[in-house]
C-alpha cells in the first residue's frame, strides 16, 4: 500500500512553444499543463502537445508539428 509520501506531487508548468514551419498558420504561445514536479522539459512538452491536439489544433497531434521554446514552473 502506498502512503502519501510515495505519491507524485503535481505542479503547474507553462510550456512555451510555436508551430513548426509548414503549410498551416503560425502559432506561438504557451500552454498550462500539470505534471509531476520531477517531469523533464520533454515530458511537459508532450503533455502540452496532447492538450493542443485535443482542443485547438486537432490537425496537429504530432510532436514534430511543434517546436519547444522553453518550460517554466508557474
């Protein structure tokens, strides 16, 4: 049985990204995501792309559709 000290602590991140060059309209902005406090920048980036593909950009589900600028804890 897990006790509370073994559960991951989730924190809010701002993932700043932009669309990769291509045939679609350019987008540059940030996405708020929650991830474990031990998450790498790449893991946060993956969550941000999943959020974008589920909401505003269903036509861009691939990581290669986006370029990571930076990740910061909110």
